[in-house]
């Protein structure tokens, strides 16, 4: 945390960049990228105390395009950011299941509980009911199960219990004609990170293929994507988000929504690790990827985030 004097100075820097004719995006980009989220929450308060103005309103008025989306997103708390992304994924015609999967499958119990409470405060709607209304079938059941926030948090391994899980998964998938989705639902939503790592490792050892390969073989569509995400993000979250960023950038065009969300949400969690993984896995640095895929002030702020230690 910085001093009160620094927060007041930062608030002045932002106001000076936006007042009068035109907007000086440079100082906004530099300041926003180098402050922590906790610092930005203090800057919001000092901005309102100093000028009687709402920083979110001013940023929305003065900035545009993807730059605005990044900057406004950076000033939200992590919980508020997730809530707004979830709400945007479900409002209007159609549903962005991809966003629901990315957020709900990668947050822990405590984060999900906060998200559910804050979603109700912000939008006067129950998140579980919204998800159930927007999704169907196995996808709905698995997302609703995740939202119960009952995933085990044990670190000790009970091999007898987990070996039974392994057998149950085999019997529900490869070991029979058709697939018993309920068995996968239960184990993938109740077992802890360490437990799923054990099951994944032992499944490969005993059955000759990884659980991710089994999911790819037995399932299709969004439910496959969700099961895949749960396993990948729990076993190796930094690797999951490195692949998520790569998927947003490769091919024709860029999925800027996914790129922005990953950069914002992983900034103070595992972005350093993602930056180490990226060149080893994809032959170019995350910095080079962003430089190739974006432009203008939007590129400047993402590069500034990527450079921050």
C-alpha cells in the first residue's frame, strides 16, 4: 500500500489527464498498469474525495474501445470484475458459455461465494438461477454443482477413496457403452486440486491415457470444455491460462475479450509464471504475442501490464 500523499497525487494525475479538451491517455496507461488492485481501490476513493467525481464515470466518458475496457476493468475489484463479466455473458439474446466456463471453473470456493453475494448486490439477481436459466442439460447441472462451493480443500491423499473414484470414472466412461455423466459431475466438482491431480496421474498409470483424453473421447461441446477446464485449471492453472491466451491470439483475428480478461484476472496471481511458460510452449514471449496481435493505446496498456513484475 502506498501513502495517502501518493494516492492524492495519483488522483490528480488522472484528473489532469482527463480534464479540458481531449484526453492524455499516456499517464492513465502508465499509472493504471503499475499500481496494484488494492492501490487502485484507494485511488478511486481519493479521486472522489478530491474532485467530487466518480472515476468510473470519467474513464467511461474519456476513453473508448478496448483501452476503456482494460482500464475500467483494472479499477474494479477482482470479485466485481468477475461479476460484470458473468453478467455480460448472460444479458441480452444468447449466452457466452465460454466466459461462464472460464470464470466459474477456475475460481475457488471462497472466490465463488464472494462472487455469488456480490452478483446479487450488483444486479439484484441470483447467479445460480441466472446460470440455470441460460444453460441446459449436463452443462447446467455441472455449473450449478460448482456454484454450491463444496469442493474439498484437503491436501492429504486418501488413496483408497480416490482409487475407488478412479474405478468409478472408468466404469462410467471407457468401461461401458455410453457415458454416465453424473459420476464425472460428482468427482469433478467435489474433489480437491490435490485429489484430482492424484486421480489424473493414477488414471494415466493404470489405464494408459490421461483423464483429459478420456473427457475428450467421452464428451462433446460445452460440457467437454467445462470438464477439460476444471481439470486443466486445477492441475496447472498457469498453463491453462497460457493456453487460453494463446487460443485468443492464434489464427485469423484476435479474441480481445478473452485476452483482456486473462491479462486482468491473472495480473497479480500467476502472470509471472504464464510469462515463463509462454515462450517454452509457443516459441514466442507473451510480450511479442501481444505486440503482434494488438495496436494503439490498447496495445500499450497490455504491454505495460505484461512488463510489470
